[in-house]
C-alpha cells in the first residue's frame, strides 16, 4: 500500500465527523445504526465505522480508508461501513466532492419505490417505513439519479464502475444526489453544508419527509 498524505488535523476531523453523526441521529436522519458519513482527509477518506450506533458515535468510530483499495490504513482499529465503496466511488469520480452523506429509508431503497419505474428516472426519495411507497418531486425538490442495480458485491472497483456509468450518463447540472437500490440516498458537496442542502432538497420532493429537519448540524466551522 503506497504512503498517503494525511491532513495534520485528522484527529480534529474525527471528532467533528462523530459529532455530526450524533446530531444527525438526534435530528432523525440516522436512526439506530443506519446511515453513514465521509469526508476527504488529504489523500485518504475518513468514514464512519460499520455497525455503528449513531447516537453513541465518537472519534474512535471513524476509519481512515485508502480510496483505491477500500481498506483501513495501517493503525486503524475499525472496519469501514458497508456503504464505503459508494462513498469512495463518489469521492473518486467527482473532483469537488469533499463530503458524502448517506441516509437510508426503508421505502426508498428499491427502484419500485419510484413513480414510473427506475427507467424513467422519475421521483425522489421515500420517507420512513410507514410512508407511502411512491414519491413525487415537489416544485422545490429534485430527483436523485438512480442506480437500480448496484454490483452484487460492493467492492471499490465494481462499484466505481457502476457509479461512473450512471453519473456519466446524466445530463449536465444533475442534482448531487444518488439513489442506490437496497442502500438509500447519497448526497455530496464541497463541504457538509452543500451535502446537507442537497439532502434537504431531496426531502422536499418526498411526502412525508425523511426527517424532521430539526437539529440538523450547522455547517459553520466544519473543516474541509
């Protein structure tokens, strides 16, 4: 494994990542062990650990990952979350992607949760399990790009190919949101504020909403 440059403030990034996960949990975006969050840290990617109780996250529940191999760096004690290959694919494909937010809602993890079917590219993201299965893109919301058939094995190579293919086939100016069958919605941006704003826009196209929106972290002070 080749040496990777890491930010000098990586430990501070760990603390901020964990604090943001806890606040997203309290706001209803990441109940239980669902959801994940990642950001660039120099040449590596810092991401939430697997099977993490989001309400109890701390700096030790974050993992520095080699973006090409998808493996923890030497000295890490945790394993990255199951959705890590999608995070890494987005970080690798999108040059301005610094932060990726992933939320999972039971009604919105399969293509049949979309109005008109996945092939039409129509509709947004479903709400909590009790929500209606079909969605409508509201005037203020927008529709995620759909990846209806992710690789059977979520490894970095296959997932990167699938993500490149689906995002490369979308029109210029497509919203920074990806609905992956079986996993949920991923949004991204140049910082946490942009990624959360994209998630808000997806929520606006869903009825009922994904979360209450109360207590969403203020991106001020988030280190890029």
